[in-house]
C-alpha cells in the first residue's frame, strides 16, 4: 500500500454515463458544448477534496474505430489521460475498463473519485470501502444509483457535480429535493 506521502486520488470518469444523464435526464436534448461539465473543475475538486495529487482517467468508447481527436486533445491539455476502449458491439467497454481499474486500485492503494451514476461499479466500490480507500462518487445526486446511498454509512461520499463540484457555467434545469440549508431563492428569481 502507499504511504500518506505517496497517496493519490484516482479520478475515473465514465464520460458516456455523465453525458447521457446530462442530456437525457437533465436537459432533454444532446448537450451543447457550453452545457457540458468543465472537466478541469472536476479534476480540481478531486485534487482539493483530499489534498493530494490526482491521476485523472477519462474513459471513452472507441468501438467504432473513431476517436474524437479535438476532445482528446482538450482532455490532454486539462491533465486527463484519455482511455479510448474498443470491443464487440454487445460489450460495455467503458464499464469494463472502469471495473478493471477499480479492481487494480483495490490491490495497489489510493483513493477514488468516480464520476458516474452507474450501479455496475457497486461490487468494486464495496471492495474499495472494505480496505483503507476513500471513495467518492461525482454525479447528479438524484440520478445516482440508489445502492450508492446505502454505502454512505460505510464511508462512501456522494458529491453533486453542479452544486458541490461547480462543474457547470450556468444553472441546470434540475428538479430535485433541496435541503433547506442549501436553498438559494436567487437561483429561481
């Protein structure tokens, strides 16, 4: 395992999941570039949350043989390692890659910030929580898999991409439960 001086946060971004949830569930249309998360803010949040360096990995499905080169160049400039994966049409290559990475971190050490709403990662997250790993999920809280909430008693933290991470330039049209201590009427005026 790593010593505290070497400890780092692994930021794993399920780009497809975040983009699909933003488009289908929040906006109701494919997100325009200005409506997408500011990925540098996500990386900064992951670094600042536990005060340690990050390794930022952005998983992409490249099964069609194409890579969005301008997006990959932007990710590289923001300090991310793009991971374009390919496989058979029935394979969820992004999920498989993230699952394998979470399993490797469980063996190696370090903390994890997972940007996804997807419950496919629950077994790996549970295993990480059994060890000395800190684990956080970055998502729209109202669309996060309900089983993640059950793991908060075991140490999992859930951070809202909009409210806590500040990943967006403008308020999103979300309808969700707002704790009264966090209610800001100016947002609605």
